[in-house]
C-alpha cells in the first residue's frame, strides 16, 4: 500500500520549534520584567525569640527611614513602605535594571502578646531590626514556694 506524504513547509512549524526558547526569553526579562519590579513586593525577614522578647529582622536595601511605616494591631505586625527608583544621570540609560521598586507591605502574626508601648525599631545599613518585648502575662516567671 502506498501512502502519500504531504510535506509542510518548515516555516509552518518554526514557531512551535522555537517556543521553548521564546518562553525562556520572556521570563528572563521580556514580557514579565515590569511585573517582577512592580509594587507590593514582600521584604524577606527573619524572626527569633529570646527570653523576654522577639526580634524581627527585615531586608530593606535602598529604603529610607522616612519611607517606612510599622504598625501593630490585633496581634499582627505590618511593615510597609516604598522603595523609590534610582535616577540615571542625564544622557544615560539602563543597561540592566533588576532592582525592585515601588510600594511593599508585609503583615505577620506576632508569636506572642507584646508591650506595644515598648516596641523599638532601628534601620541600619539596609537592615530593619524590630524588638518586640513580650507582654508581662506571657513572660516566663519563677514562682516562689512558701
């Protein structure tokens, strides 16, 4: 039995053959680049608990103290602010622009009740350190035996 094979021009399948390459390029900085630098990014943070306090350490490179806001409400800590764009000098253009800019917000549940009037925060070298003293009722205490 003879079967007739009809050949399609290679240009017909070329978009499919290059699809994986095009998809990779798209995610490397093509279509998705503006979304990757858009608002509402979340700063990375660590939380450690010590005897009478917990400490939150958050990465804030390029963020100024006046562009940050901290609030505690209903057992939740909210860190919000804005990372502003760096300006390029006149007659220059970006060769690579990967630093995320825009507004950000991160809300976490506190690990314990805190003394809200004793919370301290310090921003040094792009690192935000928030000290959350435990409320008296959740602090471990030794009970004297009579």
